[in-house]
């Protein structure tokens, strides 16, 4: 079955050539470079996942979160040291982690036990296309299900793309058909800020049709051409991209 995720869709819409190199593991493994923001985000998500899954309520403190952060850094210390390169960079990100843990613990999220706290892919069959969604957490209220995605970078005005949460809402709608989707939010830990994406009637049908349309477009594409965009500067494949030679 043809598989899609938000990352794959985002890359294809941004630059078909980047998408093609991304799904070609021989190319991806050769040119992909981990960066401090990527590693930091991965560790932070893992800590927030363990906050609910592996800590008792009495253990859910900032100190315990910092200990988890250190534990996960040290679990792959050689790789992480190579990415962060120097002690000053490590210290800077550790301070950022401390700030984000404080903000999280002061937010309403820390006191709510999620309906589902997950770092696992939810696989949803849309009819010939399997949508993979790695949703950070589902919360419930009297009005229904809330979908929340953690962001560990700083909030940038007008940056949030509703597509990611729209895809997650579609996956949640199919997985939990008995619970209405009430709210979709990005939570920026650095700024302690929620950014909501509107829920609308008929959105699941529209999102499903959009995903299926993108899947059809990808499968029909014969030549994946590069396209310049604002994120070219961070692209793993810039050194082999014909637009940058």
C-alpha cells in the first residue's frame, strides 16, 4: 500500500526532488545530517512522552524531566557530542530545555492526563493510501477530543501550517469515530504559547480528498524536479541539487 506522512507530503509540495531523495534510503542515508535543533527536538519529545508513560504522578517534576533529558542525551552520547560539537552549545540547549520544562509545568497540559500520549505512528487506511501520523497527544474535554502537537523551537508569527494538524485530525477521526474533534493546537514550549488551527464541518472529507489527490500526483510523477524555496538552506541534499551547483 502506498504510504504517506505529513513529512513526505510537506517535502513533495515544497520540492518534488527533495521528496524523491528523502524516500530513496541510499541517498538519504548518505546525505542526511543530524543538527542540534533536530536532536534537541527528538530528545524533548521523548522526555514529554515518558513524562506520562513512565513517571508516576508524584515524580512529574522539573528535576525528573531534566534527569530524563540527561539520560536520553547520554544514551547516544558519542553521536550527540558529534552533532552539538562543543560544550557551549550543549549548555545552551540544556538551558533551553530547562526553560521549556518550566513553561510546560506551568501550562494546563501538565495537569491533564492525556486520553492518549503517544510517540507511535497511527496508521490509517484511506482507501489505497496508508496515512502515518505521529501525534504527540490527545486530550479530552466535555466537547470532545483535543489534538496537540509539541513544538520545541521558537514561535514565528504566521509560520504554523494547518496541514499537519488537519492530517492528524483525519487520523484521529478514523481511529476514534465516536469522539468529535473539538480542538487542534500547536503548543510552543519555548514561548508557552498555544496556536490553534480551526476545526470546520466537512474538513475530514476535504483532507482525505487532498491526501488522495497528492498520492495520485506523486504516483503519476515521472520526473521529480527541484524547486527553490525558503527552506533550501536547510536541505540535506543541497550539495547535490542542480539548482545550487
